[in-house]
C-alpha cells in the first residue's frame, strides 16, 4: 500500500487549462514505460544485479571488497537470528522487490513471518519488505538516499538502514507517521532493530568478519 499520495500536486495539475493534454502525455509515457518494464522482466539476468527505476534499467557495477564483506557479515547475523527463531525470511542481493512503479534488488531485506508465510517455491517477485539494508557505494549512494529512500518510505517499509563500508558508519531510519526519522547514525555502540524482535547488534561487528563469527556464536 502506498502512503502519502501528493493530493496537492494532483489538484494543481487539474487546475491547469492544459490538464487534459498533460494527462494524455503522461498516459502515453507510462504506457511506453510499462512495455519497458515487461521487457526488463523478460530479459533480466540471474547473474547481474539489475533494477528498473523510473523507466530506466540500472545494471550495477561490481562491488568493492568492503561492500561485499559488510553485506555478507550482516546477512550471516540476521539470517542466523531469524532462522533460529522462525521470525520470517531474509533476502540478499538478487531478490527482486516489485513496487508500484519500480523494481529493486536491495543488498539485504527482511520480511516478517506474516508476509513470508505466503511465499511460494519458484517465486520471482516480492512485495515491500519490513526492513531494507543498502550498503552505500559511489555509484549507488545518490539513489539509495534519493529515489529509493522516497519509494521505500511511500511503500511503508518500516525500517531502512544505510551503511557506509568505507567510513564504517550505520544510519538507521524508522518509519513514523508515514515519514522516515533518523533513529541512529554511528560508528560505535549498539543498534537495536525495531522490526526483528530482540535483535541488537554492536555496530563494529558488522565491519569485522571475525567479530561477526564470534557474535553469531553467542546468539
């Protein structure tokens, strides 16, 4: 479900004398975009990480070592915790999230059991998760902080983390009253997840593989 539809913008468009022409132009543009999206689904590769954003197919570059390690560490922690407690489903890298207009492959995401229990074998498209994690890179940071931030917020993804693997900083955003609020931005201390019951992670552990393995043994 999409929250916070911009009714004021719609009213401004409808108040214009040329509104029918604008709407007709928009309809044609979205029909073309719809076909592009169909083509994207038919041609998407299982090898390359690709996303469909505002009518454009984005094929991602290979990630740097730090990016890969952070994502792997976090996946091991969250997946171990979630599976042991039967809390839901954790997706990584190539899981395609299908939203109203766009399709994303987050670095990591989590679905509570209420959503996860409906998933089927062979499923290719997934709804908005309860938690999304994006590990920042030079080529993706603008989208992660821009269009994705807005889209995840509009589709009521309850929690959103942005992780800078080079500066070793984690930002935690939590959805409150339809808007993301910065809950935490830190290199140190602990981060308590709001949607995965009981999960608290020391931030430094995320950036250290040995520390990750030690932490997992204590879960």
